[in-house]
C-alpha cells in the first residue's frame, strides 16, 4: 500500500496526488539579488531568487556560491540565502554562468 496522500482539486475536479498538485513557480528570466536584514536580528544576508533550476541544481549552485564567498548559507523554498553582503561577487559569478542578473533593493 502506498503512502501517497490524495488531494482534491476544484480546478480540475479530479483527485490528484500531492506531487501533481504542487505549483510550479514560473520566473520572468531575471535573477534578483538583494540584501536583507529584516527578521535576522540586524545581520545582513544576500538572497538570490528567480532561478529557474531544478532542486538538485539549486543545491549545487548554493554550495558553489558559499565556497566562493567563504561564508555559510542555505536553500529555502527556492531562494538561495548567503550570509553577508556578497552581491557583487555573486552577480559576477551568475553572469559568467549565463544568467540575466539584477541587483534589487537598496
């Protein structure tokens, strides 16, 4: 017996598995890099969003960026978080990888 949990969808009226019901986030093709301190007790963090990559590729990119910056970080719900203000290093690296990058926020 499988452990799948079925979800009813009013959109299609059919029962779908949980994996089928996940919403695929579409991006506009622009990778946004911003510096955030809100909710982090004043500590700065660089967040990278808008990457249209698979989960495994995001984890690999996160590891690569952490090593390049020499800091810690995490991948949370499709957003890469890198400790500290490393926007310029990250922007240069992502542009070399062929992404369209914008610095967002202040």
